[in-house]
C-alpha cells in the first residue's frame, strides 16, 4: 500500500490557486495576464516517503537513515532551497542550508547522521521523526506551503523516482511483498 497524498489538501490548494488566478487575470489587462511569469518553484514537490524500521535497532543511525522524505524538482531549472523547511505534524523541522536542487532531480532528506551530497541530505537527528500517521510539509523561504503529503499507517511510498521498478513489490530485505505494504511480515 502506498503513502497517499491528502486529496482534500491538494484540492483545496488547487481551488485556491485557480481562484487566485481568475481574480488576477480579471484585474489585469490581457497583455499583462499573458506574460505573467510562472515560478520555477512550483515544480518542487514531495515525491516520496519511506519510514524507518520498527525493530530493536530502530534508533541506530542506519535505521534512522532508512527514514527519509524525497523532494523532487520536476522543472528544468535549478531551484535554490536555502531557507526552505521540511516539517512533520509535531513541528520537527529541517531547514535546508546552502542547497540547490538541480532540474529534474530528487534529493532524499534522511533523519539520521551522514554526509550531505547532491542526492542525499541528513538531518543529523538521533531519534525517529516520521510517525506511521503523519504529514510532511515543505515550505519555501517565506514560510509558504509548497507541498504536503499525509499518510496513514503505511511503511513506504513507491512514488520515489529513484527506486527501480523491481523495488515496488519487495521489502527492504528483498522479500516479495505480496500486499505491497512494505516492512517485515
């Protein structure tokens, strides 16, 4: 079972965007409305979530680094994420520092300790952050919500573009996952 995006939140955001666009185009001359720039930041989304293990070693750094949220830039232009935040429903917040997400690229934000790279960032925490029922919220440097996703009692989100198709029905120990729920059975 995949992590589900909050349909209600997406619909509300889409409705607000459409309403704002209609008001904006109604008040602008046609020539100005046709040339309104679209922000390349609109292309940055939460593309996947993977919760860590629940076993005895759930607080080990390895287990913490199995817990991540994937952020994808679907646009062609690089986006400077410096000052952006990723937070859970309890207010645990990771702030992006000096990071530029390339166009058509994905970065995983891991909970544990590690060395940052272009594809992996680390929060350097010693405890799990993401709960089995949680919401991940991505905000830009002005604090505006860019994207959010909510899940309920799932182990993994198969939408991460860096996973190979082979991974879609296998758990982390490469056992076949018949019901696609992830984790150990």
